[in-house]
C-alpha cells in the first residue's frame, strides 16, 4: 500500500518512470506538469479499471478537473466509498484524489488569463481559499513562486520574428 508515503516514480513505473523523471527535469514547470498529466491519462486509458465500476475514475477525474475539492462528497456523488476512490486512484494513478485535486487546481491557475488580475483574485478564481494556499501549492508542486513562474512563462513567450532571407539580386529559384 502506498498511502501516506513518498515513493519515487521509478519504483512504481521502472524504466518508464526514470525516463519520465528525466523528461520532466528538462522542462519548464508548466511543460513538466502537462507532461505528467499526459502520462497519467495515457496510463489511465491503458489500465484495467475494474468492470464493476466502469467510468468511476474517469468521472472522478472530470469532477476534480472541474473544481471538486473534497473526496468524501465526490465519492458519494459517484456511488463509491471514499476508501474505494482512494484505492482506485492509488492503483491507477499512483496518487491520492486529494493530490490530483491540488494538481488540477494549480492547472486552473496556469490556464488563467492573468491580465491585470491580483494574486489574491487569481487564487480565488482558481478555487483556492486564499493567496497563501496558492503560493504553497506553487512551491510544493512546481518548486517556484507564482511571480517567478509567470515571469519565466512571459520570457518563454517572447518571440522574435526571423529575419527575411536576402533574395534580392539572386536568379529566380535560387534559395
């Protein structure tokens, strides 16, 4: 059982986990989070979710992505016990529904069009109770503060148009 433990991803997924860790380490935080989400969804699609509860995990992920925060009400809504839901998440994704909810909430911050929004307003609009909880998740999950993250993101988006090739004076068809 993996509950309440920190386990290296390569201990769960072997060589594939080591490759994923290396790929994540080589990317910016937002790209790393997207890469992790892609891998989790890929594993979910390839998994053998028990036939007795078809779609429970997919519905849970959808609700958590949409902003559901608490596991017990979500489990009741899905018609399963909270223990069953936690076990399903641990078995299929290697993380608790609560951790997945934190990642989904942080993803809402990253996807937010941040034009002229205060940090506290951004936190509230993304599902956080206050700014300090948002900052805590940034530091815990991305290892960077929100201002540092968005500064890097802005810098990554700066694009310079390539210079036009010099073609004047060359015969037609010559690159």
